[in-house]
C-alpha cells in the first residue's frame, strides 16, 4: 500500500487464497454499545430496537463525532465523551437517548463514506456497492443511513458472516469447494440479503462537509 493509504489507517491482510487485501479497522458499533451499557447502569434499560426507534425520531444532522477519535477508545463515560467531543468542536452536545444514538449512527455512516473514498483512491476506481455482514447488518436504520451517506447501494447480510466464512474455508481446505468464487456463489444461493438504495443524498452531502471538519 502507498504512504497515503497507511496514513489513512489501511494495512495489508493475508487472504485464504494466498493474496493480500487492504484492511481498515473502524470503531463500529462499540460506541453505541458502551452508551447502552451506561444507560443500563443508570437504570434505563433499552433494547436495541428501542434505541433505534429513539434515533429515528431525533432531529437529523445536528451533531457528528469522529468515531476513530482516541476519546472513544476506552471511555468510562461514553455518553460524556460524545458530549465533550461535540462541545470541543463547536457543536451543540446531544442530550436525549435518541439524539445521542442518532449522532453515533450518522457519524458511523459518514466514517464509512470516508473509508470508501480512501479505498477508491487506493484501487484507482469506484466502489459500486457496500456489503455489510455480521450482527451489524440487522440495524436497518444504520444500513439506510450508510446508503444515504455514501450514495451507494448497501447489501446487508448474511448475519453470521464469520461463522459462514469459517465453515466454507474449511470446506475449501478439504477440497469440497473449488475456490473463493464458488464460496461466494454458495453464500449467494444460501442466504437472503437486503438491499438499500441511497435517499436524501443532498442533505447527507451537506452534512458530510461538517463531518470532515471534525474528522
């Protein structure tokens, strides 16, 4: 990878077919998980569906954080860390559960766009679609936000991505599957996925400029 790619946080990871692929670690849903744990410790027990519902009713594009900022790596008070970051960057800190959750979800969607733009620079071409696998693919709100922020089609699922990949990798090692192309075909024929198309792209484009200002 180029120096610019390393500066953007990309590295090389070996693949099962003997090659390499660019890898970028993003904070992901850790931030909202820590917020939920904090709310529970304060006596406010919320399901994930309830948190998403609160975020849906909150006003959009009011505050954004940089999910990869060091303040969020191991914060004892994640809600406070979010509010502090917003205050330090000249934004009105979110107060309610919905406002905080919406801030986190929108910021993650913006971070995904930023990471995709960097990978497009590395590969010298556009990325047509973003695939989200694992447990996070069940968050329909974040999936739609990601499509909106990136302006790209998002394909969500399958949920048990790591387990499926492990099983198919073993099958390939045993000679039951010819290679990666066949593995991908098996996944396509075995599991349902859900597509999300971009919506409200201009509002997200405007908000992205504000995200870059705090990145």
